[in-house]
């Protein structure tokens, strides 16, 4: 029996990203942020960076839904910048 963690941490991180994507599309922003915590904790540097950008996007959605347009816009701009820094252009972010 191996002492290796199964599934591997990076696979768990990728699964968390997919779960977060599903939650974001369903406008379940808090659930998306929770799913992204696992990706931040278990992912490699790139995966964790993308997860942080998506978590900021989830915060923007939450702020928008709660009627806080100013903070929603600020989070959205920050998410776009963070994701662009990681090599995602506007077409991948939208």
C-alpha cells in the first residue's frame, strides 16, 4: 500500500476548478468560492493563481447580486487583471 494521497492534490485542484466553473455558470457565487478554496490549497502555482482570480470573479458576482455595483465592478476589474496576468485573455474570461 502506498502512502501517496489519492487522488493526487493537483487532480483534486483541477476538479475543484471544474466545480467552481459549474457553480459560477449557475450564479452560485458563494459555493464557487468554497470550491475554489480546495484549488488554492492543493493546486500548483498556476492552478492556485487561476483559482484566486476566479474566486475574485465569484466575489464580483456576489456583490452584484447583493446590489453593491461599485464593489462588484472593483472585484470584476481585479479578477480580469489577475486572470490576464496568468495568460487568460478576455475571450477566456467572459
